[in-house]
C-alpha cells in the first residue's frame, strides 16, 4: 500500500501532470457506517468530495477527470438506494451545472441509457449541451457504466457503421467508445482500500498508472490530489518499451 505524503507540486511542471485522472470513488457507505450515519449521507458527502477533487485537479493542470459514479452492477443494490442515487445524480447535474459552466468546465456522461428515467436522461442532455464548448477541463461521469457493456456497445456501433472490420486497428476502435474524444487514463486512483478496477475504463486503462488508497472517498481533499500528483511524478511510464 502506497502511503502518500502531501507534497505540493509546481503547476508549471506540466509535463509531469497527468492529462487524465480516473477516480473510482469507493467507500461512501463505509464512511457513513463508521459514523453511525445512513448510507445516503455517505453518497451526499461523496459528491462534495468529487467537487473538491475536480477543482483542485483542473487548477493543477489536469485536463480530464473521470469519476465512477454508478456502475451497471449497482442496479442490484436495494431499490431504495438505487432510487436515491438516481435522484442524487439528477440533483447534482442541476445543482453544479451553473457553477461548472461559469468555471468553463465541460461535463460529459459515459454509459448506457438503458433503464434510465426520462428525467435523468433530460438532465444529462441539458448538462452536456450547456457545457459542450467549455475548455478549462472535462469532467466525465461514468454513470450506468460498465467496462464490458461499453465494449459491447462499441462492437454494435462498429457493425452499424458499415466499416470494413478487417481493416480496423486498435486506435480505430477507440472512435466507437462512449465520448471517444475522452483520452486514455494516465492515472487511476481507487479509494477505500480495494485493489481492483471493477470494470472501470477497460478500453482506456491499458497503460494507466494505478494508486490504491485506504482513505474513504468522502474524506478526499485538495491535499490528497496534490499528494497523488506528487506520486505520479515519481513514476516512469515506458508504454511497453
């Protein structure tokens, strides 16, 4: 387990800053349980943590921040929790849309629309449309997302396009992913002590650096972002060379 010590990095050292960080935001329910609180409060605090992390990441020169918000497997949770999370995402998109738009931040949503309500889809469409021209940074929310379902949708899109599959290359297939303009992850961070990707960004994690932390997601701070960036600076990325 890597122990990160906060070390503030100069924002001018751009070549050491990952262009794209993916966060697997684990531990919301455990954070709440440890405090004797309802699980829903953990999810609420997790949203605030994401807001802090996004701001600090963009201020430090990161271009893309992707967050694993709701996986296709999360539908198996209790009806009450799933309903709460659906409502929470809708509220979050509406609550922070004006703020992120004013900050010139773009928001996109990666995932299937299967099973989503009309109100959730409407909130997604309005958010993406409103922020589509913003350039400070892109927040990509993996919502109703799974790594294998994305690959299945990618195959369907390729077939529907009529392209000659015999001529496809690895880079070509990237064009058929959800929001293909979102680049591969340079760094993936998972909170709460779990050491797995759980299907996160399968097609964009080939050479991602990995960091696993014990801290529950709601406790993440701006200082943690700086510590993560400092650890990334120490890595030597060879890309198979």
